[in-house]
C-alpha cells in the first residue's frame, strides 16, 4: 500500500463514518499522536504527507472510533428454504 492509498482510505473511512477531523484528532492525540488538529486535517485532505508510523497511528485512532459507533440497521436476508 502506498502512502497516498493509505491517506485516501483514511479519508474515506472518516467520511463514511461522519467523523470530523476534530473528533479524530482528540482520540488520536489521546493515544499518543503528536500532530496538531490543523496538521491532521491537512493529512486527511491529502495536503500533508506523514511518515508511516504516524499514518498508522491515525488509522488506529480512526478505526477505534469507528468500532465505537453504534451499529447501523442492516438488511435482513431470506433463506432460500423459507416457507414465506
């Protein structure tokens, strides 16, 4: 995976989870990240390259926040052998 691919996947995940840069930054900083909120926002938008370790810290923080989101309603499946 390239740095650009990782950055884009991070932006997509944050976007689909409706997480703002500020929300992500607070958690990222709490787990030891050293970027400012402005720098993190610039990274999310592809304006600031980061070293691999810091990209992974951002990804970890984002994935932890996503894991804590309430589950969304899901579509039901119908079994093929159902009598409905």
